[in-house]
C-alpha cells in the first residue's frame, strides 16, 4: 500500500497476489487522496495490518471478525474491538465482551480493553475495513478493504484446518458465509453492542466453547486473561 507498510512474511506469501490486483491500487490511491485532503485517517497506517502481523499465518487458531476501526483518535490500533491500554472508559461493546467473559470463565478483564495478548496467542482480531476517517464511522466502507479481508478469510479457510471463527452479529456472519464448517468451528451470536447483546450474546459462552474445541483438536488453549 505504501512504503511504511510491512506485512509479516507468512501472510505476504499467501496474499501477495492481492496486492497486485487493480482494486488494491485503487484503494491505495483513495487513501492517499483522503490523506492529501487533510483528513485524519485512523488508525495510523503503520498498524493497518496489525491483526495479521500480530498473528503469523502458521499460528492462527481463532478468528474474531469486526466491522471497522474505532473513529476516536487514540482508540484503534489495528485489532477489532481492541483499544489502546490507556483508553477509559471502554467502548460499550467491549464492556459487554468483558461481561460475557466473566460469566463464561470467571475471568475479569474490566480493567483493560487492550487485546494484543490475545492476538499474540493466535487470535486474529480482523476488521472488515482497516481504516476510517476520524469521527466518521464506516467512512471507508466499499473502497476495497472488504475484498482484501475476504481474501484473508478465504486463505485461512482454504489452507488451515480446525480454526475457530467467532462471528458476532449479522455483518460478521454474512462476511463469514464462505467458511467451510466441515473443517472449522464456526460460533455465531448476536453482536455485543448494547443494542443486541441481550438477544443472545450474553450466555453464548464463546470463550469456553473456543477453548473446548481447541483442546479437542489437541491445540493449546487461549489464556483470555489480560495483564
């Protein structure tokens, strides 16, 4: 995308052809034009690919799908649902994720919304769209990011097996429709947003279900506790 973007070699090997596609050229030109017009683009371009760089392809065990980055400066850092360590109060969806984790596994993460430790254990925290204009949610939808992140999901689907895909809400479930449920575990629930969490997100036990499946597949489970 630009000189300062670096992608982990394990992902670059698999996704190299995507960067050669016309849509990625168009996306790059769009992002450069947005920046040239004086708009504040979040997060910083150096962490657009943080979800992939934090979890090398060989280490992928779990995928959680989000929509687009937080539009508040200093919040997003390239992992869906996650915020930087000093962010308080936590976004409401993240508060509800922490509530479900407490109910599910008696793990209390109410002190933190920085999910980087999850990513470093094999949890790909992937937004569908990897950039946003400050203060303007969904402002970079439909510009090409979705096609790229579809390719990421397809690569995991095709080249890995026994991965847990956690799909919260209709948007994530639609994006994950191509996942082969005969070779992967797909967990679906309503979105953790306050608008929908009470419709079945609470009580869905995604964290224990994930670890139960990983254990059955003889994989190391995720330590969901944040420092």
